[in-house]
C-alpha cells in the first residue's frame, strides 16, 4: 500500500493549531478514504470517522448528532484535541450551513475539534464552501493515479498505464480484460454518474448526459463541436445544456474539455472544445479490441498516447493551478498549451499517429512561448513526461 503525497500535506495541516477545515476532494476510487485511514493510523489524537454514504439526504440532523458524539468522545478521552472526519459530506442537504454552525460553535466555546471533510463531487463541495464557509477552509485535490504511482504499486509498464489508466482498484483485473472493462463501466462510470451527478444535481435529460460521456470519452484528445455532437446524439438538447452537462462530468473527474488558445479570454471561452478524459481507462474500456491488438495499431495507439498525456495534464492542472489549452489554425495544430501567469509552454505529442506537423513552429512565431517541447520521438520520452509534474516546466 503506497502513500500518496497528499497524506503528508493533510498530516502537516492537522498537526498545526486549529485554523481551517481541511477539505479533501477528488474522483471516486482514487484513494481518499485509504489516505485518511493511513493518516488516522499515524496520529496520536483521538478521532471519530463517519461516512454519509448510507444517510438520507434530508436527514440534516445527522451532522449535528455526529458533532455531538465527537464532543462527548473528546470529553471522555480527557484530551485537549480531537479530530472529526466526515466522508461524502455533500450528500447531506444544506451541509455547509450545518458545518458552519457547528464549527463556529466550537470556536466560540474554545473547543479544539479539528475537521476533515471528504467528497467525490468537486462541484457540490466547492459550491457549499464558497456559499457558507468562506475563509474557514483549505482544499486538497486528489486526482487520478499517475504513471509513477501505478508503476510503484503494481509494477506497470508505461504501455500498460497508457491503456489501463490509473484506477488502483481495477489493477488486479487486467489479465481478464472483459472483467476489467465491465468493472470500469459498472462500478466506476455508472456509479459516478448515478451517485455523484444524477442523485445530487438536477439533470433534465440523464440519457443525454450519459451519451455525452460515451461520445466525449470515445473522442478523447479530439476536437468536436457541440453542434456535431447534437447531430450524432439525435437529441433535442442545445449547446448550453451540453456545456452544463460537460461541466458536471468534469467536476466528477470523468470527462473534461480543453479550450482553444487564442491569447484572449473571450475567444477562448467561445471556442470549439477538445474532449479529454481524466483517466485513460474511461476511454480504453469502451474499445472493443484488446490491449495487445490496440498496442500494435499505430493509429489507435497514437490516440491513446495523446489522451494519456492530456489526462496527465488535466489532472495536474487542478492542483498545480495552471491553465490548459490546445491550438489549431487551418491544418496546423499544437496538441497542448499550458499557461501559468504570463508564461506559456507549447507541447506537441509525436506518437506516430500523424505525419510532420508545422503547427508548433507557427504557434511559436505568433505567441512566443517560454518553451516549445516535443513529447515522444526526438523529444522528452512519453515515459519521462508521464513521470514528471508538468508545472516543473515553468
């Protein structure tokens, strides 16, 4: 059982005086609960760990009851400090108001009860935090597992990571690909959509949202307009609806979009998106062919390589706080553009999928990036790039 870097971050913050509520967010099956259990095994202060998974959304008294239990346990322990951990807190209606009330009550009564909240829906967690808990919290984002983590934990090669992605819970199933694909579809994709989106957010057309995910993940790493999507879906929805549904999928760590770089925020926001899965398992689980067949097909494998690079970039962009784009003009294209403050870096993936591309030279002439880098043939190797933190490039 490896320890993700987030463990030390949260542990150091809990060791400090009672300052902020610690909020840990991230997609399903990335190890949030495992990380907290590792933390609890290392600390010396008494604690209470409760999950809202089986609690009905309308049971708003549950949070208050849990808090009272924590206060009682703290009193019985005779210790001056106590830790309360609540998992899947976003499932309780009006949770942020109740947390604010109880947190402030402890503050006013000089009770040193520290708090960690866990959630798998970044959208709902963030909404509650900004509405009610402004100035009272810090967040730690746990993204999908990197290549370095999957290699360390399971001895995977870079090709295995590109195809099977970064879900540690599914790693033991890869020798039976039918079983692995069913697990990804049923236990991860369907559960994330049903529990983290449809049960907690108003979605008027759930079938449209599911088809958007299927189509978007199948086209991961490719540019596709919402108008074309609507044509393929044969649905009466509109581009505003699709944009909203894509935001929900992104905040659940499933499918995101990359805007076109234009040097102008207005033009970027109005551009045709490039779809990007957060984990390549979400793409390859929908491919009918096996790992060995796909690995020997340069065209399909090139798409998977580019998607794996994009997944690595989009996951890191959330915690490292850099912006993430693509660029294309006519037949010239740059796969990925990353921007931090005023610094811009152009990244071109050479995986054998397409021939010579002059896009990176044209982009450099137009925008003068800090760096223009090749990932793959004649540049940084795919393996080297998937090991690194992209923010180090700045």
